[in-house]
C-alpha cells in the first residue's frame, strides 16, 4: 500500500512541515495573485509574521462570493501556462472557472493516486469510471490521471446507461466502481430484471462520490445499507471539491476520509470564523498547497463536518474528516428545528415505496422556511402521506409538506440536462441561510 511518509509522521512533524509550505504559499500569493495581494495590503498583513498554523487566523477568510465576483483575480499564471480549464458545479451559486497548469495536473494525479491507494487500490485494479470527463468536470479527469499514475487500468464509461455498464463489466472484468452510490441501486435493479448474477462478478469494491454514504457516527446511511444488503462489496466514501483539488478518502476501516497534509491545510471554523475543538462540527476551510494556477487561502467550502485526530489502524497519523453533516447554505430552520437535507434523504431512502424524490425549500408568507418534498412511487398506498409524515415526526420532530408526482417527472427534476450532478435539493428561499 502506498502511504506517503509525511502521513505516518507525528502530529508535530506534520505541523512543522505545513508551516514551511504555508510560508512558501504566502510569498507566491503576494507575488502572483491580484486578489490576495490586495487582501494583504487592505488588512495590513505582513506575511513574514505568519509563521505558524495558528497565525493563519489573522488572515481573513475567502468565500464562494469572493471567487464568483473576482474569479479572474485569483489566477496566478499567464494564459500560456494554462493547459486545462474546469468549472465548479455551481451547486450553491454561479459556477467558478478554475485554471490548471501542467504542475497542477501532476498534483491532481498524485492526489488521486494516493487516494486510490488509501482505498486499497493497486496496479492490479481496473477502475470502471461512471462519472463524466467532459462538461468541464474535474472529478472524471482526476480519477483518470490518478489511475494512470497508480499503474491501474481504467475504463471510461461515463454516467448512466446501465446496459453499457453491464456490458463493460462482462467484457473487461473491472474490480472497482467509481460512482454515485444511488446509481448502484439502478445497476442492481437492471441486473435483477435481466437475470444477471451481479454478486458473482469481478467487482469487489466501489469508490463512492457525491452522496452521503455514512452517518456522523460512521454507520452506513440507509442508502449504504440498501447497497450492502443487496451486494456485499466494500464501499469507500470520499469527499472532494474542485476548489481544493484534493480528496479525503476512507481506508478499509471506514472511520473518516484521510487528510493529505502535503496537499492541503484544513481548518474547522464556527460562525465567527474561529476554530472549533475536536468533537464539535465546523465549516471545512481549506488552504491549498502546491497549486500553481489558482491556489486558495482560507477558503470556506460551506460544508459542515466533524474531525478526528487520533491515529488510524491503517498506519496514517493524519487528521480524518467525518461525513458531511450538511452544507451551511442548505441549513433549514423549520418550525424551530435545524435540519440539513441529508437527514431528510435518509428517512426517504428508508421507505420502500418511495422510488425517487426531490426536496424543495422556500420562504412562506410569514418569512420562515417551508419544506416541500415531491415523491415518486409506482402506487400510492392508502394513508401513505400520513405514514411518511409520521416517520419524519419520529426522527426529526417535524413533518414537511408532501406531494406525489409521476416517477418520470421527478427523474427529470433530479437529472436536469444542464447539470453534471444528481439534484436532490432545490433552494427557492428569498434569502438563503
């Protein structure tokens, strides 16, 4: 198994290593970034006085709004050095363009290579890539480059198309899926409808992206349980984003995504941009290391997580990132209860009659949050709406509005043509939280 030496060092050694890299980054940003040069000047920041990881708190955070409003001012290289352009998915706002140099692509390949290795990958594996490489999407490109650096095989099938996925499995005998976990249920359903013994195939594990696979206590979500009940392959949860160009991937022990300290500095901040202690959830805030095209300093991702510093049995001593509890901007204040969408999804996934769904949040006439869940099912049993609402009350103490729509209508809402990702949450609030 490939474990970078820095990830087996003591916490103190890792901290000293990152402090050296932080000072190099600050010099680079001052000399090459219009945005950060102005930020340092406006706030009278002497970068020579930022010597430790604790000192970083004296620098203001960077937000998604900053990236959207001043996108070009974050670019640190000339156009001649740019060889790849990607954009964020725009889940919480307008997409942002990121530029990548040859060095950045090498970094991306290294990140995914060691992430695959963390998920028990090796050159003996063949990865079936079920995410797109087009539409300016970074993830598919990262997986391809990472598998290539690892020396493993990869087959680029793309998303959807269950029939083509199964044809690929039969022809090429892949060992590992790279997929959105809910799509695995569609694969299983297609296999069962077509007499395929999916449990006896070459596939032994799946690297899962884009949807929560674990709860905060690391137990499997309802979605994860449904997959495992049908097909007992090893599921590895991951967390990544275009902005960080880095992945947090679980090892075989499934207790959080491992931090790669050579690639990124991570903070967990409260509402006042102050660090939270271990055991308290905070907003993931990142500083990228080794990025040439568009490095970021104290960038707030909007994702809320717990973190863990105890060593892992896999041999890594790095911090581990817990499952995403929710996105800060997607937090819902409903009838006095704070709710994140994943809590709603988990209840819906546990109701057998529910085929698909989409959650909408809007501002009601008195100016508070209202939740409407559109549900698709083959038939609507008697008192089904009451059954669903009772489930919500039992788990969350409150029940949202429910309406039933044809399955095909919900699918069109969940997979809009312009989107690269599955859409489960639509925010129609006048003033998002």
